[in-house]
C-alpha cells in the first residue's frame, strides 16, 4: 500500500492544485500542506515550486510522481488479480468518470446499476458535462476516464468506440411541422432550438449540415440551451424545431408529447467513445469497467 503522505502528494501532483486535491481527498488544505511538508523533510528536497496561485513539480517531484504512477499501476494490477486467488480479498476501488449529457442521463444509469451490483467494492463518481468539458477534465487530470460524443480528436488521448446513437429533429405535438416531411433547404425558414457550443450533439449536427453545404450560422437559430433536458422542455412548449439524441426522447416520442420530423437526406449519427490519457489504458479498474460496459451493450443490441 502507498502511504497516506504519498497518496496526498500523488493527488496534488496530478491536479497541480492543493485546492482540487483537498476537494477530491476530503481533507483540509492545511492537512495537505502538512503532509507535503513532511515528505519534503523526509526527502530533504522540495517537491513543488510555488508561483503565486499556481504550483509546478520540481525535478524531484516529477521523479517521485513518475515512480508513484508505476507503483499505482502495480497496486491496481494486484487488486485486480489477487481476488482470483483469494476470493475474500475485495479492495475498495474508486473510479472517477466523466460523461457527456446524453450518456450520463439516458445510457449509463441502468448499466452502472448492474456494474455496481456485480462489483460492490467499487466506489464510483460520475461527472456530467458536455463533451468538450469532459475532454478538458481528462487532460486536466480531473477524471481518468471519459465517455464523449465524436468531436475533433487530440493526439495525447486514446479513443475506444463504445456505441452509436442518432440525433433526430423533433417538435411539439402541437406544432404544424409534425405533418410534413422536410427537405434540408426548408431549414432556412424554420426557427431552430439547439444545444450550446461545446456540445457533442451540436458538433455532429454542424458536421452533417456541412456535408449538405449548409453552415449553421446561415440558419434561423432562435435559442441555444445548455443541456438536453432544457432543450427538451423548451421545444415541448414552443414552435421551434430541435435536434435531440433519440436516446433522450424515447419516452416523449412514445407518449406523443414530441414528434419526430423527417428531413429528407439528412442523417445525423455519432459514435460515443471512451477516452483515456495515453499511457493509462492498462489501468486495471478502468479497463475492466470498459469491458463490462461494452459487454452489456453488445447484449442489448
């Protein structure tokens, strides 16, 4: 086991923030400072450089962090493999995930329930943000695994396909649009309600429109709303046409509250990917989580 002082150092080094580490570890900043000071006294060298409101690792701090990453991986492997020999050994494991809105609200909950039933020793935290912010959280080391919609890929992140979904046009059941099949050119005349910048749903919609020679900026966008539920609630009572994930409106379509509007030759599909920082793909708990999720969804297809 890694000592408590090293656990504290490791989290501060990951976050490069005493404040964030304090929030994650649920201990005060003064307690964190005390543990770091004790380690610096032990190693007879500084581990962090202070730059006003920010910190960075010294060469000694970088070396310690790299070694602790290796130790952490060995410990994760041990915790994964030892229960195969000793079934009574069930170590507490903490997973910190981030997922885009569609995934968090409509796809993960039933599968997470099955996962936690099978792995009761796992403590799981799920953060719900749009795809752009989930990617940022991963790169900032706020999370270790994300699930996002297809957006522009970055070189230092590994992408593992999870499942596909469709974004469809919907309107209120009181909207006259429900009676018509539209063509793409009709969108120039129809008021639209769409997601906010940074949304994966918006990104795939923009890409699909570009394929048809249309820029979103050319269309009559009446409102941009942050979040799928907000957009859904708005279009229920308004005359706008909205683009929403099919997974998010299954109940509303079944009840007749919302109606799918067919747009000829416009097909908006996206792939959800697991994302990890390169070099962390073999982290055993997360690797096991990904395998479990893919198995569950392959059964339901």
